C-alpha cells in the first residue's frame, strides 16, 4: 500500500496579533518564545491526506489544545497536557480539513513535525462511474484489504453535501484483486451525479481515499425510426403520442379524420434525435376514428386511434 504524507502549512498567530507565516514539511522544526507571561500561540495546519503525523512541542512549561475549524470534525482529545515540557499529538485518524493547535507556555519552544508511513486499510486501484438509461453503475477494484468491514458509497447532493446511498460489505483481509459493483437507480436522466467511496474498518474508523467519479445517465439514442401507439386508446379527450428519431431532422406529425382531412398539426419543424412525446387534445372534435402520421427523412408511419365521448 502507498504511504501518504501531506505538506502542512503552519500559520503562527499569537493573541497579540499576527506574528509569522512559514511553511513546514515533515521533519522541519520551528522555534518561538512564549515569554515569561504565558503568551498563547495558534498553530494552524491542513490535514490533506490523513497522513501519520506526530506534532512535538518542547518547552519549559506548556500545554496543548487540538481543536477543529469545523465543529462537526472530531479530534483525538480536547486537551493534551505535556509531561515535563514534552508531548505529541497523533492526527492520523483525523478527517481531511483545517485544524489548529493552541499552545501556551513559558520561555522558548520548539515545534517539530515527524511524519511516518501510514498505510490505508484498502489499496483502491479503480473507482469509476458508468452512465446508463435511468441508472449509474459504480465499479471499484481493490488490490488488497486489511480489516475492511465495509464500503460506504456516497453521492453529492445539489447543495454539495454528501449522503450515503449504500453500504457494501468488504472482504476483511485480502491480498488479491477484488472487484465490486453497485447500480444506483435513484437517478434522473440528464442530471450529472458525483460519487465518492469510503471504507470502514473493523474498529469503526472511516477512511476517505480522496477519489470521486461522476456520470450523467441518458436515454440511449434510438437505432431506428418509430411511431408508437397512442396512450390511452380509446381516449377522451387527450392522449399521448410517442415517436423515436435516429437523427436530427425535419419532422411532421399530423392528425386526420376518416375523410383524410387534416384536423391537427402536432409537430412541424426541426427535432433532435431521441425519444419524443406530444399530446393530442380532441375536445373540439367529434367522437370517432382518427389517424396520425409521422414523416421524417424517408420514414413515414401511420396509426389509428379512437376518440370517445
């Protein structure tokens, strides 16, 4: 499995105002001075990839608080008291986001960052979405799994929130390639859907792999021209007439009485390829048999319908 180590941007802020901005990578050390009055510093960092990171603060007398910019994100402990001026916080279990460490103390201090390899419990090699007619097929592939209880498949909502649409059992422990598939049928054609995949280990910890997939389900383009029987039939006074076009073209759809006289012109113009439906209203016509004819390119088709009153 691949190790993920993020670059962290630390903002050094004190209660008296802005002090310093510096970029710290794994293995770097930053120095400062609390003074003798117990000044407070805020160390802000971004946890991009849930990397294994040990934050070490060394000073004469201090304590650390770890808290999140977003209240819904958890943290390992509200307060981490340092013993003899030394302590560390392991943020490997934190979700991606922006966090702050609040430190108070007396005298000079050193802030050190130590990164260690962190192996995600699932080595995800494929995550893709394929559009269909009224559905999206999600497929993912794993090269290995460790203590993997299940997958959580999430879909993004219109207001950019994520909701879980399915939980799929994992394979526990595996060193072989495994393929998974889920079909989302709660979709509407013509709308783009974005998905992400999470895993939950046997301890209940959620792991985010930072991958998304999107697809737009569409009605397939017809392979041949067609005029369908109206529905309902018989009807009073309205009915629906559907037809299929293999390509864009000039279309006419007209209704005639038994004398061959045109009584309605439903379609007369350029239409896109695909499936179409139009409504015929016979409220101003007498009951009886009527015919409707579709003409497009070299295709002509006529069907019969019955208006009852």
